[in-house]
């Protein structure tokens, strides 16, 4: 009985840890994402033959460090914890990735492009080991890592390989993990872009370089001149005070030597 209780507690504890440790992406307006294999980030979701037509397959493809246009998707969130992948190259954003309804429960069924019907076969959950790794950026950065992407209708997970091959659905226990990379929309004004640490670092470095090459602002020049005047006056005051004090001491010594009383006291 104690062993059973221990095992039950252990299982419950592990389950709670799993719940706490997993996370889902936060959708931010104006962001686009690319979906890469976690173990090989250059291999991404790719719309076969570029043009997103009804029936176009989703494959994995390596197009280098930056995703091509047909590897960029708008990640929509119709309800909490539910996501849709809308192709960036589709102007009306009325196309989406789906598992075909006629093969919904079959493994190894490839993902395809179709018109949005708001069906669960076109919707996915995303559970990641770590989320929100980076803030919005004008460059591609990793937002979420080691994610399982599960279709809501089939409860099977999206899987791929570092080969030019169809992305399909399979058992979640053996499915690929994915990283979601993001970039802020080019339509967002530059004034709304966040200041990154690299920008601050560059600003700091520029300031350092400017100082080292003798470049100084108008306010800095005024402060330097004013400080120089005060410093010179202070030095002159101290020097004058020392000279006056020294003369007074010399007069006192001379007066003491010529004073008969003091002479008598000294030589008595």
C-alpha cells in the first residue's frame, strides 16, 4: 500500500512538473514566425514550389540562415492555446496549414495548404520547453524552443527531418521538436521598435570612442573651462595664503630675537 502511494505521488509530482515546465507562445500583433527543427535550425516548414495553392504540401527545406518568403507564417491565435499557421505569401491570409480531414487519424499523413474553415484539423496546440526567449526584433531571433506541435483533431504531432521531405503527423512520443523564430512586422514604424541591448552597447561604444578621440560636446567644453578657472583660482589662493603666512612667521621670529625681555629670558 505504501509502495502504491509512493508511486502515485511520484507520478503526480512528475506530471505537475511537466505542466509547470511547459509553456505556449504569446501571440503579439505584427509578428511573423518560421518553424525550424530544434536540432537543425536551418531546416524549416517550407511551402513546396513556393506558391501557396490549395493542396500544396509542407516540406522541410534548408534555405540558409534566414527563412525564405515561403517559409514565413503568421501565427494566429483564435482562442487561448489554439494556433493556426497562415502563409505569409498569401495576400489575403485566408489559407492555412491543415491535416486533410479524410485522413485525420492516420500517421505519416503530410501537412497541406487549404482555405481556412476554422476546423480543428487546421488548428494546433504548441507546447514548448522554453518561451519568449527574445523580445521583438528587426532581425530573426528564436522566440520559443523545443516545441511539440499537436493537431487538435487527430491528437498527433507534427514531425519532420533534416531532408527535403514532407512534414507529416506522427505519435507525439516520437515526433520532432521545433523552434519558433520570429521577427517584427516591417509595417511597424521604427519608433515602435524596442531598444535592444546591442543598440545600447553600440551607443555606449560610440560614446567611448568619441571621448577617446577628443570629441567633446558644447556642455562638456563649458564644464571643462569652468573647472579649469576654479582650479587655477584655488591654486593661486593656496599659494598666496602660504606666502603671506610665511612672511608673518618671519616677522615674528625677527621680533622675538630683538625683544630684550625675550633675550634675557633666553640667555639668562
